C-alpha cells in the first residue's frame, strides 16, 4: 500500500501555480519523497518531481505558468522511483480529463479494480486513484449530476480519503464519511483553497472558513463554493495520530488547535507518570510541545538538551530501517553540559519501532546522563494503520508483541510511561467513539479482513 500525505486545491481569478507551490511548502512535513502540481490551461498540465518541494520543481518558474484552477500533492512512499509516478495523477476519460491528488488509502481498491476491468476498463497505473476516476466517469456518462455521481461512487469506496481533484477546469475536494484524514476550506484574496491542513491557508495569507465535513463534496470557484454532504455516519473516526504526530502544531484540525492538544497531552502524561528528575528534554521537534506541558505540570525545568540538524529529514518516514538508523546520530546531538550528571526525562510523541529511541537513550548515557526516563504522549502502538500512515505490519511495531516493561528494557531506559487512551481522548477533547484508535486498540472503524471492527460485540458478527 502507498501512503499519500498532503493535498491542496485552489480556484482563483489569477494564476494558481505560485500559490500551490507555497501551499505545498507549508505541507512539506506530510511528505518528502515527491511533489506535484496540476493546473488547467486549455487542458490539464502537470509538473512533478522527486524529493522536497524545492527539489521537485527545481528550475520551474511558476509565475509564468498560466491556469486559474489547480491542485497539488506532497507524497511519501517507498515505491516511487520516477517523477511520473508522483501525484497528481492524470486520467483521460470520456467524461473529461481528471487530475487527482489523494491522502489516504482505499482499502477495497483491488476489488474495485477487478470490477472495473470486468466492465471493460483498461488500467495504465493500476492505482486506487485510477479506480476513482473510472468509477466517477462511468457515473457521469449516465448523465448524472456531479453530486449524484459522487454520492454513488462514495457508496463503493471503503477506507480513508481526502481527495482534491479536477475534472477539466472544475475543482473539488472530497472527504470520506468518517473524516479519517483531515481536509479544510479557506478564503484567499482572489479565490478559495482546500488543503490537508490549515497551515497551507495561513501561508497564503488566507482565512480558514472551516473543515470539510466528513462525507462532504466541495466545489470551489474564484467567487465561492458549493457544498453537498453525503453518507453521514453516526460516529466519525478522526485519526488521533494526526493530533499526536503528523500535523503541524500550528494547524487547526476538526476545529481543534493541535498545539493546545499537544500541551494538554504533556500535562496529563505528567499526572499519569510522574518521575523524580532534574530536567526535561524534548525530542526536537516532535516532542517539544508535550515537554512544555510535562514541565508545566511538574515544575521540572525544561532544557534544550538535544540539538537537531534541521537539514535531516524525519526518520519516521524514511523508506528503510537502515537509513533511519544511520540518520539518528546525524540528526540529534546532546548538549553535554546540560546532560552530564543529570536525571533526565525525555519526552516524545510516540514509539513506533523503538530503534530510534534506544539510540537516543544510549547517546544521553554516553554523554553522562545519570538516569534516563522516557515519557510518550501516545498509547502503545500495537496494531497496523490501514488508512494512510506507514505502519502497515505488526512486525514493525515494538509494542505489538512486547509489554511496556519489555520495551523499557529494549530501549535501555530507567523508566517508561505512555499516556493512557483515556488521557489521550481527554486531551483531544473528542469522544473516543469519534476517533480512529485502531493502531492503539486493534479495533477499526472500517472492515479490515482479519481485524476487529469497532463496536462489534462478538467476532462472529463481523465474520
């Protein structure tokens, strides 16, 4: 499965390519493997490349690129090898030309592909975006309105999706009925924008209007937007990991400011797992806000005891374990005078594989830390994510088959404390029945073969 990370769309009375470039820079944290922009100018034109946004579009002067409608995408995946495989994906159909950018995973993509092939469709990419395009084209061929067509397509899609897409020069955003992946709507000076996170709207000097609602289709134009909400669910399934890790702290997701949630998580973590220590050190930059909260609740001083090389990419989304391990030492280095002889608490958002945390603990001990205590602002990750974050097998997850005490020994810490699920949901301020907690409970909001469906009382009810 591919992990698709950040999307944007703009409809404007002026050229959109320069603004899409800025929006993707603001969403860079969501994907660093590739980037792409598609604009409509007497047809859909695309610009794609591998690497960071600045690298992917090196040498392109977007100020000269015409087109008042467009979409963009930043991506991470271990499967991209050529720029053409990056998104937005382009498809030519009898209903028009499609450009599609996707954040999420369609869990029944293979079944949909097989169904479409049996109906005579020939796949070029074989991707879930191609299935979406053909499903929608078939509906539009029946002379259905866009609203009717999307409603019918959504009935067939399972999984998580926040799409931005164009059909010729029309620009849309679509969010799945559970709202698993984020999507928001904003106003800029000369038009409207849809993006994965509000920081993209901020970067354009725009104003956030609201989140795109779960199950909502929005069409934007330079002068306004139209909204249609389909397939309302009794319970939502907002991804808690967006609040804990993936989103930027200055984003607002589902009406909640991420920074406030992260600070509250740190405060609750301190109450659940206090420790006698001299200093608190955040793992930069992911643990900083939690460490502020932990320090505020305990009155233990916070020190910047680990310095980050900001030109090294996030190790969590590096494509191979070997690369992740090699980058840890280069990425972080202790401030020796702060660490030496101290009882240290290090605070971070999560432990996924455990190898990075072990290296950090060992590094602090090497430089003289008397004790090293680890505090984590998410519950133990015990199960895969099937909906768009790169944790797809239990073998990757240290907590899937180890107790907290076993993990403590593996990372060489003096103590280890994770926030509870109750503490997590309290900090987020959303009822746990409206969150996707699959990776920490093993219960999922959408049917996954071999996994338990949430709210299901007996396994045979699902089987």
